[in-house]
């Protein structure tokens, strides 16, 4: 027979009740945690996604310097890392596009857009500082292209750009304004210092090498001084260009500083540059080295037509680039002897002679030539000659020597 101590029942009940309560509270806590955990995870995922969204907005506004360091091995982490890589690539591409839009592809210096921006930014940041704006042209650039080819012309431009950087310094603003024109803005420069550097560059012997041969070239330079007076950049360009034109009017291969009196220069002659004049002159022009086998340095359109060639390249191929080959073999020895005898006897005077030429189409023509020898700063002693067909001279003059016109 079992006996139950009824005195222990309340205690057992209390302990059981307490255990059930603890179990219930534990279940409630577990349920609460189970419901909060997804909310927490959703909140964390939302924060990570929000960082990607904010980074996308930055990129959309043109700011590519975004930093996403989400290293979680989930989809959002992979999305963040891929977006970061994309932003870096876009930033690099944008930087490259900006560089290309402001730099000259051929020479590597600034182009006109880059020049305007760099100079304008410097003037804005240093309104009271002094400086100098320099405009330069490569003399006879078309002649270099026509005689040696466009690849040689490109090499001349690249060489000039390197010379400018070497002479004026990397810290200066240097660019190609287009064609054969370059610009240098000398920062924090006084007039005396600017003239010293420009003069040294003007007097420097300039050469470029192409296809194993070295060729000399020269530049014309015009410049103006910025005095910290807030003058607009467009006005500075006008002044340096005006000074450059003044140099061209006086024969090129020199430098001049802008002066207000230059505004009164008669620029009508600028419309008749060397190219236009030589192209349309009715007489043939031939410039060559003053040597027995003198290399041809220049010919005009009429000279090309006189030898019945279609263009300068065909002319140079036909003559092999040497002046004696213009003359018919029947007269070449006599002509060469006369040239050097006359040069030795009276070197500074113009001389004349008549001889035959042989054309590309196999015709012989009698021509009358007037020539003289002179010193050229780039080529040394050269022959300058004008030629006219003898038959044309006979048509122009009557029997007594008077012009029919």
C-alpha cells in the first residue's frame, strides 16, 4: 500500500508551474528571435543594397570615385564588387577620353581646347601674375609636305613640339593650335625673361630627321605680355597672332613682340602668301643647292608643268630630285660649266643663259633662265632660278626687241 505525502503536493505543483513558465518564456523568446532575425537580415541586406544604389547615383552624376568594400560571399557582395570594378573602368575610360579631347594625337601636347582651358584656368587662379602668350608657325610647312611627303611633315611637327618643351620647360602651357601653328603660355614670366627665352629658341638651329636624312626648318614667332591686368584670353591671342603676322610680313624666321602700331599693318599682302604667289606666277621657279649635283629644294607649279609632269611627286621622280637632271643631256655639261664660271667671276650678281630641257613626255624645249646664288640660313648657298620657254619669249617680243603687248 503506497502513501502520498500531501504536504509535498504544493511544492511539486510550484516547481512544475515554474518549469512550464520557463519553457513558455523560452518558446516566446525563440519565436521573437525567429521573427526578428529575418527583419535584421533584411535590414542588413537593404543597407548593403542602399550603398550600391548611392554609388550608382554618384556615377550617374559623374563622380566615379566610389568605394564599395562588400566582401560577403553572397549575391549582393558579388554585385557590389562587380559595380566597383565597372566604376573603375568607366573612370579610367572617362579620364582617357578627357585626355584625348584636350591633347593633340600627333604631338602629344595640348590641342586648342586644352590650351584654352589650361590658360583660362591659370589666369583665373593667378589674375595678378605676369606671363607671356607666344604664337609660332613652322615656316614652309607645305613645302616640307610637298617635297618630302606628309610623313616627313608629321615628323617635323613632332620635332617642333619636343623642341618647345625642351626650350620653354615642362611647367609651361604648350599646345598645337592646329596645322603648323603652336602656342606657348609662359607662366609667372616677366618681359625680359620672356624675350631671352624666345630669342634663344628663335636662334636655335632646328632640324628633323626622316627616312635617314636630316632636314633644317625655321619658325616665325609673335608674342605678347600679360601684365596681370585681367585682359581677356581672346585679346591675348589676337595680339600674339598680330605680332606673328608682322614677322611673316618681314620674311619669317624671326620673332617680334606685340605693339599697338601693328594694328595698322596692311594685311592685304597676307592674302598673297608664298604658296599663292609661286603657284600662279607665269614663270617657272627652281631652287636648288649650290653644288654640282645640287639637290632640288623648291619648284613651283609652272616648273612642274614645264617638264610635263602631273604633280610634284612625278617631277621629283623624273628628275631624281637633282637640278642638273632638269637640263637635257646635250646641254648639261656646258650649262654646269657656265654656272660655276659665272658664279666664281661675279658671285653676287644675277646671271642668264639659254639651254634645253627634256620633259617627262620626251620633248626637248629651249628655255631662257635667269639665276643667282645666295646664302640661305637653312640650306647654306643655294641657286634661285626662273625659267621661261624661248618660244614664248619670241611670241612676246617683236623683231626689234619691243614687247608686242
